[in-house]
C-alpha cells in the first residue's frame, strides 16, 4: 500500500469544527471496537453490538462503524500480544506525571476519521478526488459536503493523483481515506498506479541483495543461458555503525533521547537504502529485483545475547523488504523473493574467482535464482528444471573444479550439498571476508552514505 499525506485547508471554521466532531465520535467508536477485538468478538458481531451499546455517536452511520471495525481489527492483528495505548505511551506517562493537561491528553487520543475504500463506489463512498486535483470532497451524508482544499502539490504527487483520479472514475480500485484537522491521508494499492514515464529495461539484467544485520551486499548481473553471466556493478552497505552505537547504550532505558534518536535514525536510513537501491536499478535498467524470502522468528540463535539482540530486535529486515517491494511496484520492476538455502555457500564456491566479499557473492547467487525463476515460471520461455536452489554444476564446471582444487578435494563429482557438510565438518574457511577484501585492495574504503550526518557507510 502507498499513502499520500497532503495538508489541506477548508473554506470556513465551521467545516473544521464539523471534522473535529466526526473525529471525536470516530475515536470513541474505534477504541470500543479495538477492545472488542481483544475480547475475540468477530466483525459482524462487533457491528451489531455497536448499534445497541454505543451512545452519543449520532454522526457515525453504518459505513463509519464498519470502517472503525476494520481499522480496529487491522491495529489488533498488527500486534496481538501488545495492547495499544491510544494517544501514545509516552504521552500517557506524561499525563500520569501531570506534565500535560487533560485537554492536551484528549487531543493526543483523537484518531483520524477513516473511510475504507470500495471499488464500485468510485474508490470511496465518503470521499472523492476532484477532477482538477486541487481538493478532496468529503461527503459524510447526502446534505453535507466539505471541500478539503490542498495547500500545494509537488509534481510527483500531482502525477500520482492524476492516475488515481482515472482509477477512481473507472471504479478500478478501492481508495481509503484518513482525515484529521490538518491532513488528509489517501491510501491505495501502488500496483494499480502505472508510471507513465518509459524507462530503459535490459532483458535478463537482475539486481539482487543479500541481507545481514550488519551488512547488505548487492549486485547487478546480466544473465544468459548455461550459467553465462557478466557482473555489471556491485557494492556493500554497512549498518554496523548504528548497531555499535546501540550496543554502547545497552544499559540506557528505551525512552532515553539517545536511544529514541538512534531508533528513528535507523528507520530513516533503512528507507534511504531502499530508495538508493531502486535508483540504481532504474539507472542500470534492471528487469528484476531479487531478495531472499527470509522468515526468521525471534529465538535464541545459540551465538550469545548480543547476536540474538542484533537479529531479533535491531534488524529492520521486513521494513526494508516491504519498502523495496512497494518501490518496485511503482516503477514496474519485477520483484521476486527466492529461497535462501545455501545461497552464501553456493555464492562463495561458484563465483569466488571474482574475489568479492561474502555478501556480494551471495547476492550474485540470489540473482541467479531470481533469473531462473522468472524465466521458468513467469516468462515461461525456459524449460522447468530443479535448478533454482542448487544450479546444474555442468553450467559452472570450470569454476567448480577450480574451487575444489583450492580446497584440496580430489573427488570432482561431489555435489554441492555434500561439499557443504564436508567443509563444515573439516572447518575449512570458504567465505571471502569483507575485512580481508578491504585489506587486499588498499584503494577500497567505506564512504559516508547519503549525507555527512548519515550513519550508513557504503562501498561501490
């Protein structure tokens, strides 16, 4: 989903007061619905109970009640183990300490009015985007129309809204609106928005990434039949600085300003990495973007508390992948997830002649899997084989033989899986470490990414 946040103004103060009343009654309805979700009451039953149990909500007709039920359910599903404090935990603590007034606390608890989208109602039955893209018409009932006039739009927002208006008029997609006393939020499926600018696409050019808590390796490779390929570009992002700073503050409470700053900085930098990666994919004309389909639950990894915290708490893996997928959808880049099994091992064995760091070699292998999947199952112009996770060694016979010679293994017919367990058992080091790569190449060093204040480093 993509959401546009647009500041607006109304033609008179009476409209703002009306919006405030709708917000107030919707907030009460939403909180009640959320508590019913916690109690395990289903959607239909919640809406039936709301009509008899809730008082002083005359503005909340059926659709707003239905929207509140769906909105509450989404908030509950997002984190069923942790109860939401409407208004924010920080503000709740401040109110308990008497640092903010009752009126300020009530204002914090006020939630945006929500109207869930419907395709057959021109996107939404309560909100409509105007043809000149200058405003949104809010129609809570047949007799009330409020104009939400945009304060200003950038060219990218205007381009997106133009496409959204066409989808609205053709009843092609649901459009969900959120409204508070300052902003209107427009949410929609970004896949439906077609970018009108044509971009250069090079067939079978794959961009792939290998995700780790401290480093992100990426590569752009042109793939061809029978294991032939050409590495176009590669690089590494380092998130280690932020992680090291976080570990240095391990004894500090989570609400300390320094920890809050680092948390916000991490989220911001991850979004910047996503934006930078997609910009590279666009510049080099990549047809497909590939990453690992990781599903790692919070657990004891058996490598100490520091490693557990790094993987379970600090790694913004899902946030990065979801943002990458959204951006790929916006620019019509094929986005694909592949299975991660043996990706680092295979990358270090088959592509070690390039003498690149472990995470880059792994990204090349992930890109190969994406190439095979797209050709076999999406384009369907290649015979389906069981070579996506483990490649046909016939295609890489020379590279594989050289790797076996390097490890002193005489048996040339040994499979990749058998080789994996053999190297693990003998504790032979097969990975190309990032530190060794930098030491061997004296001219290579990490550079500050994005800005002077950035905590992300990169090597291109």
